[in-house]
C-alpha cells in the first residue's frame, strides 16, 4: 500500500532523503563554524550564566540554532519538490522563473517555508515579481493566478487572501487582483485536490523515516507535533 495517494513512494522518500542529507550537512557545518565565527564574549558570558549554564550546553544550543537555519531552508525546498511531483505541477529549476508552475491551472508560485522568511523589502520584491508575471502582456504567465505560499503562515493569514505589501519608498500599498498569499494547508489542498493533504503527509512522515531507518519518533512527540499543527492551522475546523 502506498504512503500517499497523490505522490509516489519513490518521489516522497527521495525528497525525505534529500532533506535529511541537507540537514546533516548543515549540522556538520554549524559544528565546524562554531569556533570560527567571531563571538561576543559578553553575550557568551550571560548566555552561559543565564541560559545554557555551562560551555558544553552552550555549544550544543548554538550548533542546534545554526543548524535550524539550514533546516528551514531545506524544508522550503522539500515542499517545493513534493508539489513538483503532483500531477500538473512542475519545478522549472531556473532562478528566472518561479518555484512552481501549473500551466493547466494557470498558476505560478513562489514558495516560502515560514511567513517571516522575507523582510519588508523581500515581500515587496516577491509581490512585484508575481505581479509582473501575471499582468505583463509579454509574459508567458499573463493572466495566470499568482501565489506566494507561506507553508507556516501568520495565524491571521489563513486561507487565500490578497497579497498586500507596503512600499516604504512611496508610502503606499501594493496589491493586484491576481496575486495572493496562501498558507500550506490551503495550498496543498489546491495543488493535490485533496483536503487535508498536508496533514496526511505530516502523519505519514514518521513512518517514512522509520522505514528508511533514519529515525523513530515516540508517541508523545507525535502527539505534540499534531497539537502544533492544529494550533498553526486553527482557522480550519478540521485539519485532518
């Protein structure tokens, strides 16, 4: 029996393995860099005194903190890869195009793992890239619908909502009736045609990790992860 109905086991496990490799490399890099980076001795003193309590704990915490950045980046790529294997979706693999394209549904996507990945200028640049693609008559994506996907959204930004950004240079707000923000729960449902597809994948990933002999997750941890999912997408009455 397949893990999921909307992606092959081969494609799913390959994406998981690539994610694991990226995180492992990020962790090794963080360990190697911990003594190479310029450190603030005052910050170090108070961190050890008030937070970590000893040098070894601080090193472990700092390594985890730096590796977490690599994990966040890898997760964005992971979700992009997963959707690219869903029927109708493609990853053009070029920096000039978008993270994901669906010509049948006439959609272009920029994928971000978390809502705070982009600062104000980054949001503006993302909006303008999407707007230009769907509004410029010379664009290959003219009159497509454009989405900036935040897999992990702000709680006030659940569902499909207009992508409105402030342009500080002109003290004005930018918007377009073809450019939207969308959270991961909603986008996975849109991309796969299956309500709850994101939760389906979350539920199956511990099994994939176990079957590939990568790691095992205890029941208490799974319960907590499910609670976090429900809180993240709390707007939806049923995230299953």
